[in-house]
C-alpha cells in the first residue's frame, strides 16, 4: 500500500526527515510513534504528496506520488494537522461538498459518517462554531466520506476528550478489522498506539530508529516500583537488609527495578510495615514515551 524509500526533507540547514524508508502492507494499522517535532507530520506530508522530498521516492497503492496523479487520491482518505473546513458552511454542507468532490452519493454517505462520528447534533451548525474536538471529528468524517482503501491520519485523537479518543480508536479498529482498510497514523500517545497499531515505527529526530510489532512493545518498556515513606533512610536500610536494591530518586522516592518488586509489590510493603516505616505511596511505573526514546537512541 505504501513503499517509501530514502525519504529526506531539508529546510535550509534543518533536516526534518533523514533517509527514512518504510513499507506498509494491505490491512495493516501502522503507527509512526514519536515525540512532538520528531518528523512525523513531514513524513506524512511527503507520503501524501503535499511536500516534495529533497531526495527519495514514495509509491502509494503502486503509483509513484507526484504531480498529475489525481486518480490515486480517490482511494485515499487523509487528515493532516489542523482539519480544514469551509467555516460558513454547516457540518452537513461541508461533508456534502467533500462527497461530491470524491464522486460519491452525497446523501447516503454523509448520513452514514455523521452518525458514525457522532456529529448528528452538530450537523446543521456552521463549522466555525465547532469545538476543537468536533472540528477534528468533521475532519475525520471528510477523510472517510468516500470509503477509502487507505487512511492516512496525523494525530487523529488531537483535541478529543477521553471518550472521543476511545470512539476514534474503535472506529479505526473496525475499519481495519471488518472492512480491510489500511491505516497509517502518527501519534505521540504511547498507550493509544499500543492499543490500536499492528506495527509501529519509532521516529526520532527525523530518522526511523526502530520498527516493531505492536505485540512486542511491552517488552521494550521497563517497569519499576516506586515507594514513598515518611522515613526514606530507614526504609532504604530495611529494604537493603531484606535483599532489595533500592535507589533514591530525585523526588526522594525509593525505586526498585528488580522483577520481584514489580511483580510482588505487596512483599515490599510487608517489609516496610514490619520495619515501622509503612509506605505512603506504592506504585508500579512504566517508562513514558520520552524515556523510551532516549534509551532507544542512546541519549
């Protein structure tokens, strides 16, 4: 569905994307995972032909992306950064225009996507009155109105409340699993990517530093037990005497990274209670995205 080879994009002295290659097969949900500014949006813009690469090539659905290949985009839906809409037209009118431009039956598809994206309450409201989250829903509806084979989305959960994030996740899962739509998306939200993607590309400073199956992601995320007590020194001594290796963190908590502590935090709690310094906070923490990236790139 997508074959990108050696994509590089320079803006003067700044290298936004650096020799990036990726392949996405039919039916996959492929996520570009990276911190803000990592090069995700620039990569997606090159995949869609919105930005011409400094070097490298892109083929989408077997066709080279370039000037004049208009027929290609009839099978592709996309949403990049801020969703665009005619501000004085209603939600329904915006979708009708989008459907007609795509050459599909406007009334049928518009009703379907309005219902599917929970926009019925706002269907007759002007686009300029929408909240950020509902504007994002409208952008997604426009991307879906022509029933594309390939869906390319840049931060699709942007501006959505937690319930909306779940709705979009389920929608994308349904499109992929039930209808065979290939989905390519970018995100900096690790948990959402892990729940939705089948394959993940980790992008950092414009380079694709790792690709992995989503099912393998947890193996790369380290866990640790963080313990806070009113007497950290006594707690540290008690845990050390019991055979643990606590490390004092910057905020004064004790961190235990061994497998037993993560698996059986109640054992740690029992040791501390017996020593007269019960924990005021005891929680298993997992690497956040930034920690994961810094470790991946060796920083």
